[in-house]
């Protein structure tokens, strides 16, 4: 039998059918270098964030960069209300689903090194799955949320069990046990079902391929090269004890903000700062984490869908996020995330115009959306 290294391309045999969509940079308008007044300090966006913070509707940090230069940087609210620690530019926040982009980058690195292919089935790396999953679900399906698998966090008994885990090993093995019990809602490739389970499995596949914990791989190969020195997969005890990491706050029906850290699980994913995420964008768009071809492969859209909103957009599911074609034919890349328990994040790159927007918040999901909408409007006008 031929070895894995020599027998497979990055894409696998079906590669041509997987890739669609145009490259995200250099395809549309030239960046004039003009900074819209609404994005400058004191402008419309700055005022919106200040007003939201004054009404206690936003707590967190915002960073806008243009051609790698800071245009607007703001922090509001408290990282730890009990200890009177304010949010600042160095505050570390949970990334929530924005971390899926990081997973997509890691898979791209392993693909370009020919250590896996996007068409590889799940069962090639992970055992314990029924044949209709192990043999039919591919890495590509997991990346674009078409595996049919859903969200392990919504499975009966998950939270009760997860809160008993006291080590990374318990958390990883226990989560795998829940995902193995799940049954697909649809056949692989048949429909898009947003899947936290799928992205957890991608991390476990990467760990299997590398022979080391996924968190260690990310630290060495994704975070270190751009200088993301504050980014890591912190555990709950580390979250609890590190004053730089923002505590999560949920708004109760009474209007009170309640610290929900103790409701979270032992492993809560990747945490980062706005500055570190801007460094990630620069490294990614500068082809410093992936080859130019695999950078475009990662960011290009795969599954088209039409967004309904004030601006007509063409959205495409990419590897770890969403590629968007605006009405004036400019590409951008975005990913958002959060939960009702104190996380709200948004990350956007506008390669054609040279902009990066990072919004990280320790308040409930959705509190950043008005900021996201206005920043997009001002950047693309």
C-alpha cells in the first residue's frame, strides 16, 4: 500500500469539486487609503460604542486597523466587577466561535504538509463512530458544517456531566463520548447544520495527526509565528485566577449582570486579545501561516447563500468562517460567536480595503452586533 504522504494531494481526488468562490484579496477596488470620518476617533462608530457602554450594553474591547495601523482602539466596562478590574487593550477574552477560524488555519497547515486531505473520512483518524459517519463524513464536511452532526453542548446530560470534569483529559475524552452518541440530522453534504461537534472533531483529528494535544499544536504553529503572546487555550482554573482574563457576565431578567464563570466547563476554548487577533489577520493575509494557495483555499467560499438585510450580500461558507461578496463586488471575511453566558465576539477582514475589525466582549451574545453592522457600513461605503 502506498504511504499517506505520497498518495494524496492537499485536496484529495475530489478537490476540484470542493473549491468555489473567488480569491478574497486583490479582486475588486483599489484601496485609496482614505479613512472614513465615521471610523476615526470621535466619529460615528466611536460614539456608538461609547453610548452603548454608557447604557451598560457593551463591555469589552474594540480594535480597528487599516494597513496594519491602529485607527480606533477602545475598551469599556469591567473585566472583573468584584475586583474592580477594568477592561483594557491587554484584556484577554474568550473567542467563542471565532476560534473556528484558528481551527481552519491549523487544518490548512496540515493539509499543505500532506499530513491529511480535506476528502479524508472521519474514521481514518477517530474510532468509535457508526459506519455511516466514519466512512461518509469528511474533513471538508466538518469544516463547512455539512457533516449532519450538531452541537454536543445541546445533548441531554452534557452540562451536568461536563461540570464534573477537572482535567483536560477528562474534558476531551468526555466530550468525545457525547459526540459518538450523536446521530446525524442529515446525510453528509445534504444540508448545513451549524456544528460545534464538527469543529471539536477537527481538533481531535489534528491532535491525532500531530501526536500532541491540539492546544499545544496551536500554541507552536498558529500563535507563536505572529507573536500572539496572550492567546492560548486557558482552562477554567486559569481563567478564574488570571486577572487579565475577563470574567463572563450574563444579564438577568432583573437587569443585573451575573458572573457565570463557575457555570462554564473545564476547557472553554481559545482566549485572545484584540491586538493578537489583528496580528493573526496580518499573518494570515500576508501568507505567513499558510502558503498563498492554501490561504485562498481556506478563505474562499464553498457553499453560497444569500443574506437578507439592509445591504444585499452574497455569503459563502468558508473553512472556519464566512466569505462575503458585497454589492460593490468586494470580498471580506468574517466570523462571530458567543453565548448567553457572557461572550460576544466578532472578527472581520476586508483585504480589498486593508481593514481589520476585532470586537471582543464579556457580555451576552449579540451585544456587539450594532458595532459590527456600523463598522461594515462605514468601511464598505
